[in-house]
C-alpha cells in the first residue's frame, strides 16, 4: 500500500510537466525577454517564487525523475511558441535537466492502469507508475495540476502542488 512509506523522508522527487514548464517560462521571460510568454506563467511570477521553487527542487539534487511523456508534453508546448525562440527554450530545458540532475524514465503503456489512462492520460499515468516503481524511496510528486494532485492523494501517494511551493507566506 502506498501510504506505508509516507512517514519516511522523501528520497525522490517526481516532476510533472507543469513545474518544469514554469521554470523554463520564467527564464524565457527574464533572460530571453520573451514577454509574450508572460501570460502563460501561473505560479512562478516573480524572482521570489522562482527562488522558492528552485530551492525546493534543488533540495532533491540528483534524486529527481520524470517520465519520457513529460518531455513529449514539453515538446508540444515549445512547438506552439514562436519558431525563432524554440532553440533557446530547448536549450533552457536541457539546462534544467542537466543542472538539476533529472533522470528521465520510460514507463510502458502496458504497465499503466487503463482506466486511469482514459481519465487522466498517459503522462499522468506514467508518473503514478513511477511512484509505484519507486515506492521504497518514498517519492513525492510535484505537479501544477489540481485534478492530478487529487488523484495522487486519493491513490495514497505523497504529492505537492506547485502553488504550495511558490506561495508567499504571511
């Protein structure tokens, strides 16, 4: 049962697409001056929220993983941006993966729950399968998707929403 390992320290952070996308977006706006992308930022909207997210993710240095499906989602997002900026955005994605030591894992479709795939899609299904695969490492899933957050909680997996990481405290 997934909840049996939740009392131990988290030894692995599983990243959904949203947090990686937000980090890349913030850099695209602040470093590359891609102002048209500002409207797409939802959680990392200033240097302080970026710092909070970066520190949280960095606390898992070399204990980060994601699925190959997340990379595909990043591809679809970047493909929809201005063609002239795609190389810089991909460069930033590479930098994030390299600098944070993110491992990319393949999860086969046949290892995923078909009813979950119908409801949430193969990327979220692959992230839950990664959590199951790494249960002894007491994984924590980081997402920017509230419905997926709820499903993780319902399934007994530890999960944090990006809004909880980047929110200003009083």
